[in-house]
C-alpha cells in the first residue's frame, strides 16, 4: 500500500506526540490560569527526563545542570509530571 504525499506515519510523529504546530503552548502564555504548580526537591532528582516525556504541553526543559524543570509560563498545572516521576521529586502545590 503506497503512502500518499500528505499522509503521516508513526515515524513522522514527534517524541511524546507533542503538538509542535500552530496552537501549541509555546506560542502563548498559558500558565496564568493554573490552580497548582510543580514544586521540586532536586536532591532526589535522577535527571532521567521521565517528567518531560509525559508532559502533555512539552513545557519541561533540561537545565544546564541536567535537571528537568517546567516553564511556568506554559505549565498548566495538570500534575502528570508529579505522578510519573519515579523518584517523587515533584509535588504539586497550590498556586499563590
């Protein structure tokens, strides 16, 4: 079966299936309305990046020291990163 010119396959998807085209959160400041924010205990961090893989907004980036931290301007406070972190580095706290 031949692939049409505009048809995507699984090889064409971005890692983690993050939306990288119009409407993604990197174009807008979407963290204003969240009710919770991630809080980090970096002493426990394994620097594994699991939190970044599971973040549906793609707002978690690697720092120069190798830690993965959410960009507060784009984090919507969903808490998926905290639930997926194997070392329990991330907890969610009420937004002030």
